[in-house]
């Protein structure tokens, strides 16, 4: 096999993949169409451009994204190196000067003797070398068409419509109850009941809440009829009439009060998101609402007053793969061909998650061309848990996902001290594993 690895796209995933592959001895050809051509979301000429917020989120190890960042840092991540060099004050979050951040990564990649930068748009995945495709959620139509043709029309999703996911341990089960409609099957749903005054107050705030600002490409994508009828935002549904939600996702029939047998005025249902029952999604709650508004309005639902969200609802243009069954836990296409995907197009959400997928794909590709097996990243680590989620999905479904403790393998024993103590224990276990992987990689790097 050739020692050269081709990488399409120099966003966070592609940049990290290139850095890792080069570190472990591969010659990298990094194809990037900027600055000659840009997607509608990009304005800056440098690599790893942060197109939205300049925040990389929490820096605390009791937050899953903080753990992910620390794992990447210990494994020699270029993105994390750049972030720490270019950080700006942001309280408990890690925020960066977005232009210095991009310039730092661009200079590092351009000056690496193992990386060749090729300013060219790629429209298909035909390559004589092992290939990592990291072209992002706005992958061009020609390349998206090639992927669909190669792997089947159902491979790609072009719109991301997902409901919020909450931490089960923060749901007030004194107010909510487990049941299935009409008692059919197991009592798998959490039901949050509403009286009429609670429903009307919720409806009023939902209809008057501030929506998130849409990019032009998001707005255009949402004009398609199948988008609005197939996965209508909950606030749009609510605007169709006072009782529309009560005859839709908040239908109360078949869900009587387990104590009195009386039917409620409306019921919000939560469906299990993972095998372990740590995450539940709000059924039918795809939304355009701004994140602060989602927190405020959805916490009006009885039982969710103190709910913590693993993920907020989204509806936006997002080209992503139906990855379970297509990719393995290292983001490689299952089978013999040396092809990997990385970044948001795999179904990870967020800057750091995209970079983490690029890191793992780059390491795996580098060892593949060396004829060696990449160290295994288990779902006891944040990096490995993301790869496992992408390759398996969750509870028979697959939606794009940020890193969270709900997708990390649970501890073998119960930890006293509440959620913070549990997360600290999960982080400590993960970092011990990552330190072992880092030592193994360092030894192998010396022998590249």
C-alpha cells in the first residue's frame, strides 16, 4: 500500500487528520478548495475556520466535552495546541481568537514537510491512495452525488432535524411517570403530564420564543415540502391552532394518571435514546428555537424544571452519512478499501467532536499504510465513545450527536456523591486509558 494518504478538506477534521497522519510517518496530500472557492458558510481564507461561535465550550473535566479536549491534548492534538495558544478569556469555557486560531493551524500544516497542500476541489472519491474525506456538512453536490452513487441513495441525509435529549437523572419522576400508550408493550416512555393551565402557559411561551438565526442555505433547504410536513418544528405546529399539539405529539389519550386513572389535558412523552437509559429525547420536539429559549421553555414542562440537556433540538442543512453499518469505530468504511470519513459528515456535532473524529481517522489511516493495527479506543473514552456511537447508532436510531457522558460506557460500580462524583470517576477512568494509548503511540512514533 502507498505511504501517501489523500485528505479532502482542511476544516477542523481534515486539519487534525493531516497532522496526525503526518506525525506517524505518512506523506499527506491535503486538498482544500479555499481560497479560490468557498461554501456559503465560509469567509476566511485559512484552514480550520470557525464559522459560528469562537467558543470550544467547557474546559471542565466533569463536562464530557472538557474530557474530550483533555484526551485530545494528551494525544498531541494540533487543534488543541492551537486553541491553548490562541485562547481568549471566557470564564469556564475555552474560547479562541478565531483568526489567530486559523492562522496558527494553517502555518503548522504548510510548514510540515510531510504535508503537501493542494488548492483544488475534489468532486469524487476516486484516488490511487488511501483517502480521508472530511468535506463537512456543506459537502459539494458533485461529491455528495458520488458518495450516494457509491454507497446507495439512502447513505446521505441532507437535513438534520433532531429533538432535544435530556439527562434521565435530572427528570423529576415524582411528577413524570413511565407508561406506554394504552398499556401496550413495556412501559418504555417517560410521560410528563400537563393540566390545562400548564399547557396554555407553555403554548404561549413556545409561540413567543425567539428562534435561532438561520443561514441562507438553511432557509433555502427548509422550503422543501417534505421538510415541513415530515419533521415540522414544534413551534410551527403549535402555531396552527391551540389544540394542534394536543392532537399531535402531546396527545394525552391512553395515558391516564397511574394514581387516579384520570386523563390529563396534554402529555409530553420522552423516548429512551440509549441502551443504558441515561438519555431520553422529547418526542416530536424538533425546533428552530434558540438554545437559551429551549432551556427556558422546555423546562416549563412538568418534570423537566431542572432538566439538563445532552443535546438541544436542531433543524438545519447538514449533509451527513447514515454511518451505522457503513463506518467502523475508527471512521473507516467497513470492508477492504482504504477509505475513511471524518468530521460532521460522519454524524458528530461540534468543533471539538469533528476534530476528534479527524484525529482518530488520521491515526488509523497512518497505521494502516504502515501495515500496523491502530490502538483500540474503547467507549470508555470520549474519543472512542464518539466513534462507537457513529458506527452503531443508539437504540435503533441515528441522529448527529455531541459528545456527552450518556454515550460513554457506564462505570462498573455505583459512585457516591452524585452526578459530579460520577462524572469525575468516568473522566479519571478515561484519562488512565488514554495515557496508556498515548504511551503506546509515542513508542510507535519513534519507530516510524
